[in-house]
C-alpha cells in the first residue's frame, strides 16, 4: 500500500510539474537522510532557494521550453548550461567551478522494453542541485528513479549520479557475459566435424563488442583524464566518486577487450574452417574433373563428324567407345592414387 501511495504522490507531483514547467520529466527533493519525494511546481522554487537537502531535476532536452528554463533559470555555472543545451552529444567529463558536468552513455528504453541502442545522458552536478537531461528515454536513469520511488536513499547528488553510472555498468557487464556465453557455444561447435561455417555467426558478437568497447573506452579515457588532472576543481566527495567510477570503467573495459580478443580468435578459426571446407570441395571437384577428362576427350573425338572414325561401321562401336571412356578414367584414377591425390 505504501508503494502505491508513493506512486500516486509521484504521479501527481510530475503532473503538477508538467503544468508548471513543460519539459521537466521529474523533480525529486531529498532530505538530510537521503529520502526523495516527488515535488510539484510550487515546491520546486522553494527547494532551489532553500538550504536543506538537495534536488534532482531531469529534463527532456528536446523540449524548447525546458531548454529556455535551463538557459535562463537553472542554478548552474555557465559552462554547465552551455553543455546541457549544446547539440553536440560527444562523450566528455569536465570539472568547472566546483561543478561536475559531462555527457555519459546509456541504453535507450522503449515504452515496454529496454534496447541495446546507445543514447546519451547529459548531467551537471553543482552544490545542492543535480540536473540531468536526455532526448530519448534512458534505461539507467529510469531504473534509479524507480529505486528512489521504492524508498532508496541517496544522501548527495554524487551518490545518485554514481548509482546511474553503476546501473549502466551492470547492464554492460550483463551484455558482456551474454556475449561470452555465445562465444563459448561457438567455440564448442567450431571444433566439431560436419558443421557448416555459415552457421557459426561471430559477426554480430564482434559488432556488439566493438560498440561496447567504443563507449566504455571513451568513458574510461575521460574519467581517467579527470582523475589524473592536478588542476581539477571538485569537492573531495565528488572527486572520490569519479575515482571509483574510473576504476569500474577500467575493469569493465578489460572485460570487453577480452571479449573482442576471443571473438577475433574464434572468427579466425571459423574462417580457417570455411577455407578448409572450400579447399575440400575444390579438391573433390578437381578430382571429378580429372576422372571425366578421358570420357570428355573420347566423346569429343567421336563427335567430330569426320570420315575415318574408328568403329564407325561396327555394330558394337558404341560399347567400344564407352569402354575407352571407362578405361581412360581408370588410368587417371590410378595415376591420382599413386600421386596420393586420392586417398
């Protein structure tokens, strides 16, 4: 019953926000214990002006009025507002005036299911305010919102932001394990005899691993660069959070790279198996061509339609010609056998 009531309160708060500020997907106010509650338009101004707790605002950046509010009224440094409003969605992580701002990867979410399509989450953490924004519904952000509605506690904005990063990392790890399982199945089959190489589909696994490696590699690069930057301007708690995320991304990147290497090796084995199958088929075709070469010569010679052909007046001429065909093929067979072309 409590969860139902919380859901109703959250729905009413979001509805009020939609009326007061179109484009604001949701807003949560967190008390000193880290418990969040959905707030409406009337409470938003009071929470932003207050000194207790902190606020999480999540915007639909495709909404023009939401972008106008961020530009004019968002309690963020100028660099943070510019990044949230910029059309460039390249991965980045910047420390500016005690604010952590950046663009992170996430998976797009449809109404009734998650997808493996990569999308972008923009965020700005400054003081008591965490602002996130997206143009498409995202998996990790929505999962964290559900956790807040279930009673999960986040005492600071960096704790919630780290949870978003962790949810994304867990989903990438789950996808990595799935790719590893699929590779194991292919590895077991590639050594079997009589398996068609076309049935060993390594390409989709390599493409997915490449996509994940690009995202994780870019994120790891930006987080590591921020951690190693001696001129960063970040509170200690926020910096500690970026260090933990950088360590997770490094470990995750190694797992994805291991999948890429395994997939490359399996692809080479599949290619070798396909080449072996092709060579075996070509060898069989060459042997058959050689065996039928005498018969082709005999039939060609007897089909020249000229005078003086042997067996032309013999009633058994056809059988003599056929015997020549078999005899020639037999001689070729013995030659190939001696040359060990035929085992």
